[in-house]
C-alpha cells in the first residue's frame, strides 16, 4: 500500500513538474533546436503562425546575399526606401551605399530603410523581392511562411512564419561566414559613396552584455508580433538555435532567452545529443559508434555528437536487420546491435 501511495505521489509530482515547465515561459511561441543532433529540445506553439517582425530580416539578408554576385555594388536609395519607419538609419534619397553595408544595417540595427533599399537593389522592387524571399524560404523547406515585405513591418498585412520555419532560415544563414561575422558585430560603421558615415549598435542585448554563451541573433518588434528573437549559439562543439515569437515584454524576452540557453546549451554539451534511452542505460556515443563499426556499419565521417552521420549509419543497420528505420537507438535496435 505504501509503495502504491509513493508511486502515485511520484506520478503526480512528475505531472506537476511538466506543467510547471510548460507554464514557466510567458512567450507565445518558442523552439529550441539542437543543430548538431537535428532535434528539437523544447517546443511551445512552435508551428503556430505568428507575425515575425524584424526576425524576417534574416531571410531578407540571406536572399539578398545569395541573389547578388556583386555584394560591393552600389544601391541608390529611393524615395520609398528613405520613407521607411520607424527603425531607420536615416538614409537619404539619392545617396548610394554598398549592398553588403545595407545588409549590415538590416541585420545589426534592424533598419527598415536599409531593408527596403537592399530589396530594391536586388530585385528591382520590394514586392518582387518579397516573392524572391518566398521562393528562398520554400527552397529551405519552410511550410508556413508567407512574405509581404523585406522588413517585417505589418503592411502589407499577412506576413507570417513559425518558430520552426524561422530556425530553418537561420540555419541556412549560419552557413555563410560573412553574415555570421555581421551578426557578431557589436557596432557597425558604413560610408556612402559620397562620404556620409553611419554608425549603429547591435540590438542583441546578450551580445552586448557579455552573456555566458556567445549568442548571435536578430531582434524584432511590432505591436502585432510583440517581442521576438531568432538566434543561435556555438559553444564547445555544440550548436543550439532558439526562436521566440510573441514575448509580452522586452524584459520577458531577454530573461527567457537567458534561461533557455543556460538550460539547453548546458544539457546539449553534456548529453552530446543522446536520447533518454541511451542516457538511462549508460550507453555512450563511443559505445554506439564502436558497435556500429563491429557490425559493419561505420560512420562515413566521425562526429562527437549523435548527428546526421550517426543517424545515417543507424538507419542503414536497422534497414539491414528489418528493424524500424528511424535512426534512433532504442531497446530493440540495441539488443540486436550489441550482440
């Protein structure tokens, strides 16, 4: 009887712990993604469509970068670009700036006039650039993203994305060292063709405050979207991406970001992307790799995480032994593999 009572108590406590975890974050939508292990570590409304605000400038920067062979070309600021509100670099109609510098203004300081200018400099008009952004998003495997402009402003209306889609876009940008370097800049200074200089600071508070982990990312805010942040962090050989859409206040956004990175980056570094079965049964990544090697299914390329190469070798082993092919180590697969 005592055993049953204790067991019931533990179940109730576990349930309340789960509820408390889910309720701990006030932001509307959250996704935490282990890039190396290719798995989500935490999700809350992660596939709910939300207004992205300026986090969509990550897609704008990516589209402009990939669709322009000459990043040093000058772009002439139009009246439409110069009239953008509210966050702006005060670009003047007729001035000319390198396209790569407009990307810097958009990513680091979230300048809407720069986003419009790089759109026009890339595709001829912002509406055509929105179509090109849409095509880029689709090529990256997004399912719920709809683009209406280059900046994330609520007009034209209808712009939406999800945390999951946003992370797919960010992972594509993360593979471009020049754009990563831009995100890592605390300040930028650009000069027009005629010598006008613009200095701007990065809106990423975690970067500026010297947070424990080197988090790089893009902020966003509109009254519709509320406070947003799309980011990633590389630390001790691990990469975590975090997207928050719809934090009710700025203070909530930054507090929850700190909490998410402290929790899941530390967990990822310690676990190497291992699943619960491996952790609970004390099966290390080395144990798994050695077992695959002995069974004739070595990894194509060594890795220190449960990543894509481990999953591929696991899937090949499972297929050859007529097991469920999911690339995940569970009791059935381990029972065959360790023989």
